[in-house]
């Protein structure tokens, strides 16, 4: 919902200030019509129905992966495409396979901060589509509200048993900005959206912003007042030459400077930075590169590595083998660097990390797992 339009419309109608809050509270709980907002006068509900659309986004396409991951392709009022992903996990917060007793499944959102992305990382599908623009805070929130409405309705495709009342209803309680775009290039709107996410049930400490290493944004996150939002850094290479090849932004903000900014963030926030490292076969997955990476990540308490299996895009890269990923992880852990491997989800609908390219035909990726990695190491 365009919250500015809502405010303006209510003001125009001479409505008291608390009306906007009432409408928002309904939306945040997953309301799918004004008719449900029974504490609003009926005439006002009818009026709003005509003048303020329930969402600032139009749903264009949806896809449901075999693992329960769901992707939605939207467009904005000015026809900019974007995608968002909901990851559903059965059972407990971490490794569902080991959970014997019924418990509610975790739900994690992967949101886009921009339509397209200006940064052209060579391995990422979003980078190859045209950059549109920054999304507004309302457009970011509307991605979350779409899935909130979805989950509030009776249908839970990933967990039929949960809808039979045997366990508490699942809640969307994690969010990662790992969809399209670079969130730190749109930080004001991302933070404005984050301020409202708790109303939807997502705490700041369960919200992760993932960045290519946009230093001014990292510094702002370190210095800002307010609760700590988690920080993830897309690193992908242990030296400047390779990183610049993979991620052109490295020319502007080289590795050492980005890591210094992460250390400042860590010092201010007292949380580990999640280092994301995409595993590209024969490119960045050699043993020596693991050692070089471990040497960079000091102090040990400031970082945690999440190795990301490559999700196919139109690029010429190939993912590392499972053995190479395991060996890389062991090399890190032997040197005291905590490392996990991201569990990839949604690949069969191009909803995995790096596959999001809305409108480009192939599908844009929002690696479900990346987001999950924020609070729940996959493996
Ligand atoms: N611009 C931000 C957030 C969007 S990308 C960033 O770069 O962090 C979210 C994550 O998906 C990043 O870690 C990114 O490197 C990763 N990713 C991109 N392409 C991928 C691919 N093809 N396979 C797996 N992960 C990919």
C-alpha cells in the first residue's frame, strides 16, 4: 500500500491521524480487503477501496518450487519489474530433519530493494537486466505484505499438516534483502521499510541486509541509532584482481577498505558480519584461496563465512563440486573461521540467489537460502 497516498487521502477527508495506523495494522496482520477493517467506518472503507489500492505492486506471475519456496513477480505502477521470494522451512528454526516433535515452520522472506541492479556482477542474473530504479519503502513492504496475506489465508502448500491445527500456524519471521538490487544504494527506503517490519512479525535482529560492499552504506549502518539489522557482505574472492573481475564495484571499493568498514560495523554493533562466498568451479574455489580468505577475516570474532553453491544463470560459470565446497569449508574451519554452506532453495523456479531477473524470461533469483543464512546456517 502506498502509505504516503493513504496519509494524504485520509488527511484530505479530514480523518483523524490514527486512521492511517489502523489501516496499517490490518495490513500488517495480512488483511486482504478493506472490508475486513471493521474498526473503520463503512463509508470510509468504501472510499478507500476506490482511492487507495491495497498494494502499490501488481502481481504478474507466481511460481511454487518443489521445496515450498514461492516466487512472485510484480511490477510497479510505472511498469518496473521486481521479484520477491518466500522460503518455507518445516519444523524448527535450523535443521528440520532432526526435529521430531511438531513445531511451527520458519518462513523467511527475500526482498528486492531495486528494480534491476546497476552493479553488473558477472555471475548474477539481476546484473544483466536493465537497471530500473530504487523501490520506495511502500514497494518494499508490499512484497512482504503479499506473502503475509498468502500465509494468512488457509493454504500452506509446503506444510499441509500445519494447517490442520496440529501445530501453531507458521509465521514469517525472517527477512533478507537478497533479492534484486543493492540495498545500500537505497538505504533510506530500506531502513524505512525495516522500521515497519516488526509490525509484520519480523524483528530487526532477524533482518539481514546484504551488500556488495558499498562502504558509505556500511558506515551509515554502523553509526545509526536504533536496533541492529544484520549485515551480510558478498565477498566472493580473496584478492582484488579476481574480485574486480567478478564484481566491478571492487574497483571503487577495494577489498581491504570494505573489510575495514565491516570491522567498524562489527565494533559498533557487536555482531558478526556474514561473509557470502559464491563457489565458482575452478575460479575461486582453490585451497590456496581458502587460505587467503581465512587470512583476510581477522579478527575471527567479526566474521562468519557462508559458502554459496552457484545457482545457474546465463553466465559461463559453473558451480564448484560438492567435494570442492567441503574442502574449502574445512580449510576455513581449520583456521578458526566459522563456515557454513548455504542450502539452496527454489532453484527449479529460478528463485535461488542470483537467478532473479524479473521479466527477462529466465526468472530472477532470490536465493532463498542466503536469506536463511542470516539466522540459520544451512548445513
Ligand atoms: N546486491 C546485494 C544483494 C543481492 S544479491 C549483494 O550483492 O549482496 C544476494 C546474494 O546472492 C549475494 O550474495 C549474491 O552474491 C548472491 N548471488 C548472486 N548471483 C548468484 C548466483 N548465480 N548463485 C548464487 N548466489 C548468487
